[in-house]
């Protein structure tokens, strides 16, 4: 079974997993995420954003996995959406909504993909809090070593989807990002 590593479980990692599941041959997929919850994505996490920060992408622009972002929003409780200042009855596919809600959508789609992968007999491992300080391309493949008590492992292919690189901590706050990468 081919071994694939996905480093970073935000949107790029999620759509990579989605594409790999279109294959009929099961794969061994290891997903490494440095955050608490794989699937959210740093630009959409509640650790990095406040409720009032809007995503710069609307439902119409997001390729659906199991459902569109709008369909997912319409399935949420009105009280949950209201916490973000969103009225369920006014939702539409061109609306710019809080980043944290988009992160919840991506997390939901990710969890469903992991379940689907396992049903399709893919071997899937998800490692949260996983930093990969060591990675090296060798003749045998891509060798990765985590910050956890796991041995280094060699993969046939690694998708590096680590997202944004940020300046030092003292320059950033919960509501100000001194980088153009997350407008």
C-alpha cells in the first residue's frame, strides 16, 4: 500500500485528501496537523481569529465536498449562527461570513472524509499537535520526523500544505495580522 503524508490539515490538505479518495486503490495516509483540531485551518481557527473577522471567500467560491458551505450553514441551529451575528433567514451564497464559521465547515467536511476513507479501506492516521521539524527527501521517499515520541517514517509522497508563515509573535495580535497573506 502506498504511503502518503499530508502535512497541514487546512483547506489544501482537505482537498488533497478528497482527491486521493477518488482513487479506487486504498492508500496509507498520515495527516499531520500542528493545531488542536485537524481540518479547521489556521486562517479559520478560533485560536487565531475573533468572531467579527470575516472570511474573504463566499460559499459560491468554495468547491463543495459533501455539501456547499451555504447548505452546511442552513443545517446549523439558528442559535449557533446568531452567536456570530449571522441570521439564518438571510443566508445567501455570496455572503462573507465569520472565518470561524468557515473553519467549522472545513472541520466537518474533514471528519466526514476521514470516515469515508476508512470505509473505503484506506489506512488513515490523524496526528494533532504534530510539528515536523525534520523532513528529508531520500531515494526511498520523503522521511518525516515529528516532535512527538514517534519514530521517523518514510513516505512515498508528501504533500506540504503548511499555509502561512507569520512574523514574530510580538508583531501579531488576535485582531491584527502584519502579513498580506491573510487579507
